C-alpha cells in the first residue's frame, strides 16, 4: 500500500470559516485529538499573526504527541526585504516546530494586482524564503497558492514556481486550488504534469483544495491518483467561504476505496467520534447527513431497504459503519458498541463485563434520544460507566438548590445560589453570590465541601457553552450545556440537558467536579479555581 501523509489545517485555515472560534486550551485539545486520530502534520496556526497564536505555540512547545508533528504557517519574504531580515520568517526560524509551511504566489494576476512584483522577483522570494528556513534546520512545505489558476494561465511559470521551492530544499510542494473552482479532470491533468516535471527530484507533491465548486474531496482524490502523496484538508471541511476539502471524507475514501494507507484500523474506527468532537467543541450541531460519520450515513427507514439490510447489510451499505466508528440506526451494533465501551473503560481503569457494556450502550442511546451527546463530554461518559458498574461515589447527596437572579435599577445583575446537600450523614447549607448561576453554584459547592475534598481547588472551569436543541419550542426548548474543566494538565468535558438551562448547568457542573475527583485525577498544587465569567 502507498502511504499518504495527512496534513490537517483545521487550527489555521479552518478557523477562517464563519463562526469558528476556539480558545487556546480548546486548540490544545484539538491538537491532541488529531494526534490520536493519526494525523501526520498539524498546522497549528499563522505564527506571530496575533497573541492567541503566539500563546498557542508557546504551550505546544511543552506538549508531547505520540505521532503528529506541528507545522507553523507563514509567508514568503516581503518584496523589499531579504529573507534573513524578514521578521515573519525569523519568527518561524526561531519557533520549536520542526516543519514550516510557506505560502507563495503562482498566478500572474496576483503578482500584478496584489504583490506587485515581476515574475523573476517572485521566484527569488520563493527560493530565498525556503532556503533560509532550510538553512535554519527546518523542514519546509511550500504551498503554491492559486496554483491551478496559475497553471491554466501559464503552466510553464507555475512549474517554475514549484522548481524554485524544490531547488531551495523544500521537502514538499503543495498545489493549492485556493479559489476552489477547479474541476476534477482539470486537477488530474495539472497534477500529472507536476508529477512528471518533478519526477527527477526527491520532493513530495501535495494537494490543498477548497470546496467552492463542491469538488474539494473529489479534487483531492483526483490529485492523489495523479501522484500526490501529501494531502491537506480540515476536519468536517471547516474553512473560509464554502470550506476546505473535508479530511473526514477524504481519509476513508483514500483508504477504503482506493487502497492507500492513511490510518490504522483502530484510528479509522475513531473517525466518527473525532469528527463529532470537533463539532461539539465548536458548539456546532454535527451534520446528520455527512458521509461516513453523520447520524444518517447508515440510517435505514422502512420497506425494501429494511428488508434488504436485515438480509445482508451490503445490500444498502457501501461499507460496514463500524469501520469508521459509526453505527447502523436500524440494527444495534452490539459488537462495535461494546468494543468502544470496553476501550473507554480500560482507559479509565474500570472493570467491565459484557452484560454491563450492553447496559451502558442502551443507556447511552436512551440519553442521546433525550439530547445528550458524549463525544465532547468524556467526563460525563466515564461517570456513566462508573454508575453502571457500581464503581461510583458521589461527592454529595443533593437535597435542593435554588438560584436567584436580580436585575437592579442601576444596571447591575447579581446572582445568588443556595444549596442544601448531605455528605457522610451531615447536612450542609451554603449560599454564595456569583456573576452567573454556574459561578454562584460553584462557589457554594466549594464552600460546602472544599475542606472535605481539598483537591477541588485544583479544578478550574474553563469553558461554558449552551445549545438549544429544538428551536421550534422557543423559550420552552430543551437546552444542552457543555462545560469544560481542567486540572492544569488535562481538560475534560461534561454535559447537562434539561428544559431548564440552570438545571442543565448544575448537572454539567457537578459532573465536571466529580470526574475531576475520580481516582488518578487528583493533582494538587495547581492554581485556585476560577469559574467562567458570566456563566
């Protein structure tokens, strides 16, 4: 099998899509999830473009990944500067990332209207920039921006741009369909010419497509079949305008349909939860109709289809859904479902038999029907496992809670929460104020049981998201609350669902604290807790 190098640009190109926003802590979670999935190169961002990117790279320098390498993104030198004097290139040279990705111009239209340099100077800008970073010990991926438009305009010059990068030492040259308007047959022709032109070099050829003509995935597959061995894209196709080529569709198509080696079987089986994890983290509703990983991808409804699938799933399914971590909606996928539950239980150190695993699956299905979603709520899912096995000790027993929100004439809004709980046969009543109900409940809980459980001070609430699940019911709709917490080393998610947003928030808060107090998770010495402002 021919190996494909997978390059994910969700944290850079994907973030340019409308509504895309992740905190630095969330980006770290994404990077680790991509590493677990089996992505080879993670483009973490445009280094130096803003304080958030700078902070992210500072933190990434201290992270350890089992497989993936981090790539820093930048541009070729400015036209009036040498590569050595260009501050953006110096930032790349000084960063920890072993791989630097440089984007440069290919199309005469951009040289004339945007960069305002002649063709020879553009070639020098490419070669100087790549050569400088290679001399600094970096491996360089060169992204030829608007390559296919430039190829259609002047194929000889487009190839010269690639040769300028390869001659300066680039490890990979990537042909970019930046405007996303090229069709698969045009991609195939151009990539075949590129592969032939660069056959005398050791450089790898890559492909980077956008989806403006709804051909991002098809174009990527055509490029690979024409010789590309480096594939760029984003999870779930996130990106500017109509998005980038969707790695979630590209990967199984390459591996299952075309026979290229991308992921291990276990990694491929994590594709569905990984795709949903990203959606949940971004507070998006996962697309139910997304190929391979959508809830409806292997759903069957009535009549001939049901009869066919009951007789042989291959009659109406092009692959076994469990191969990509999905499941058939008609039939209960007990084997794959139990396998996933057993794997999560082993990771948590929980002994689990087959009967209990089956109960967990049924409970998850029941809860998902009510609106729960556990892909980004790993903490709540582990607690569910512990409750089903009997390996669960609550921090307290609830008697009641109450929240009062007061809007004053001077414009100030204050929240007061009162809790009544029992711990080891003793009743605790505590009242606390906060800038929101979650903040107030959090303070009251810590006041009540902080001395009994001192490790609670290590847990910080770092994110709070609310989603309405059935918009048609207006203010009476069911609400899902997703809360992220951290102990300074790990980050986990918890979830609550209710028609009452405060009840859903309470449930998520309690889960986040209880999960953080599970055996093996207690890490004293971190900063004191800070609740999310306004939550």
